C-alpha cells in the first residue's frame, strides 16, 4: 500500500545525509525505505495512543540497527550526524500522523547506534 499522507510523500527523508558523501546513497535508500514502510504501517494499522506508535517505531528502529552493518561495509557509520538526522525523521513521521506529543528518544529507544 503506497503512503497516502502528502506531508510524508513530499518530505525528503535523510536529506542531510544524502548531501554528505560520507553516507553511501545505496544504504541511505534502504534507510528511506524503512521510514516509508513505517509510514505504511501507521496508515494500515492506525495505532491508537503512543504505546502503539512506539511499538511500530521500535520495529523500524530495529531495522536501522540491522542496517548498521551495511553502513560499515560501505566505509561509513551511523554516527552523531546520522543519529540526529534519523531521529529527526522519526519525529517528523510521528508529527505528520498527529502524534505531536511523542518523545523523540522513546521513538527510537531500541537503537544501538
């Protein structure tokens, strides 16, 4: 199911990372796909309340955890700049779906990066 939220479809996920040659585009593309799948799940499952949203964002965060190896294989890493950019995009998604009171740290609480 394609994402229908126009605010999300127009958003340039991971934009700052795409602008930096340190981060390989083919790995960032996979990260962007994770964020879009998160949006699809939110639209499909329609979480009620923050606990339900956090369950979805934690699953997406776990996918980013798995992506760490791909960054390393490409000579990159999910370091401070990337962590901030990824976290901001998780917060953007939460806001776009009306979860304006979501805690950014809780959105990505399962991160190991």
